[in-house]
C-alpha cells in the first residue's frame, strides 16, 4: 500500500522510457533502412545499364547511318523490356548521339527531364535517386569504357523507373525491420521492468526503514526530554497532533507540516541543558532562574542546528516562546516575523498546558482554556490562527481525549507520521 503510488510512477516512467527508446531505435532503423535502399538502388542501375553499353560498343566500331538507326531500334526494344524510361548516349566528346524514351515517359514524369541536368559529367559513375509522386526514379550517368578500344568511347545517361512491385517489396522489408525493432525494444523493457521493480522495492524498503528510524529517534528525543522534566511523552504527542491538525485546517503544505512535526516533537530539547535545580523546582522561579530557563531555546537550537535533517525544525525550537506582540523570548520577534510553524505550535502548546493536569493545578475545561487564550489573543497569539484553532478544537480535543494512555496516543501519532513521512522518490 505504501509503495502503490511509487510503483504506478515507476511503471509509467518505464513505459514512457520504453516507448522513447523504441521510437529512437525505430528512427535509427528507418535511417539505416533508407541507406540500405539507397545502396540497393545505386547497385542495380550499373548492372541494368550494361546491356546498353554493349549496344553502344557495337555501334562505335561501325559508325554508319544504318548502324545508328540500328542502335536506336535496339535501344527502344530494350527500353520496352526493361525498366529504363529514358536513355541517351553521348560520344567521347559529350556530344549527344541518340536519345530514346518510352512513349508515355513525358506524361508520367515531366519534371524528371528538367532535373536530368543535375548530375555533373565527371567521367565516372554518377547517380541520383528521386522519389516522385510515390514512385522511385534513379538517374544515372555512366562512362562507357571499351576494353577492345582501351578507352572511354562515350557516355550513357538514363532514367531507371523502379517497378511498383519491387518498391513495395523494399518498403515491406523496411517496415518489417522497423516493426521488429520496436517490438524487440518493448519486449526487452517488459522483461526488465520486474528487475527494476525488485531493485526499486529494495531501495524503497531501505529508505522507508531509514525514515522510520529517523522519526523513532525524534520520538525518543522527545521522550528523553519528558523524562528529564518528570513528565510523560503524552504532552509531546498531543501537541504534535494538535499542531498537525491546526496546520491542516490552515492549508499548510505537507513539506511545512513535516517540519512542524519535527519541531513539535523536539521543541523543548534544550531543557536537557537546564540544571535540575531550576528544571525540577516545584515553586515559582526567581528572575535569575527564569532567565536561565529561557536559555533552553538557545540550547535546543545549538543541539539540532548542525543536523541537516532537522534544519526545518529550527523554526519551532527557536521561536516557540515568542509572542505576537513581541514580548516573548528569546528573540522578541513579533507579528508575521514569527514563523508560521512557531505561531501554530505556541497555540497548541499553551492549550495543552491549560487542559492538562500539572502537579500545581488541575486541568482547566476546554471553554475556560480557550477564554484564557482569547484574552491573550493579539498579545500572545496570532488572532487568525487562534480563530482557526477554536473552530476545530472541540472535536479535536474529544478525539485526543479518547486516547487516554500514552500507548494509544503513540499509535495515533505513528499514523500521522506514516502519512507525512512516506517514501517519496
Ligand atoms: Fe519551551
């Protein structure tokens, strides 16, 4: 249950990652396939051109008007049998000898003629692949070399039209390769996911244990102070519960409430440094003694200030005795200069002191406690926060009062801690 949401996030991220890799792999394979098609097309045209070279070579060694007409006829016949739609021969001086095209060539691809001059005569094989209207044309320019003559005897230029069947076969092969690659990536991700999830679970368990240890230490510190103060841990637990509920009513963020919980549990940690003679004195403290007692705030700050995880608890530890009118201690801050968490905690701390039994007094009823506090509103407390507290306190007090023993209170607090200190990745 604790990890349910985290697993959803993990699954979603793994899926997004998997689809991302599949798209990337698909794009890579598409690129490779396009290169393969280019190479394939570039390979077929020289082979297909060879028969035309032979026709020209035959003509070259017997150049008469009759043989020129024979070359034209033979070329035309070859065009009908082949996939070349246009052919022309040039002599070794690059002067056109003949040009032949299939009858409807002009209507099929009128733009190809204009593009024909794109290929520069370099004396070696040149080609250009053109995708036009869903069809593939390859323009070639090949020097014709005769072994018999031992030199270049002319040039062949042509436009090869790849048949629809062949083109469709190439496309099918490419689509299949892309499809298989994407499936392979997704299947791999599917197999890897349980491994990632298992590793994630181990990390989560360790993080959860670590957080639980930290919150247990918080409670232990709180209890240690309570023991020192001849009190029980119940006060610490109650003020923490009150503070969380008031913070929730005020709409504070989870981050702020986590800080408030830490601060509430540790608020009087500085009392460890106060002597028994002052801390446990049954009667009223003298002025000097009270001045020393005030120092529990500074001692508390000193104890936790170098602990990174407790930095956000400093607001409460340092300012929990400040008053709204600036008459509190130790800094004398007032109004909105007092951090929100400290103002919330001050209300809950005083309310619990008033409604609890002490060696020197019986608990005040809730109405009387609130009346005393309201008298101090704007002096001690932020009036807005006190109003909010008054709205929730009757029901809250009833709930908390049901947890009569320290054990039940601890259970209630643990539930709050689990809610606010769950593992976040
Ligand atoms: Fe205190």
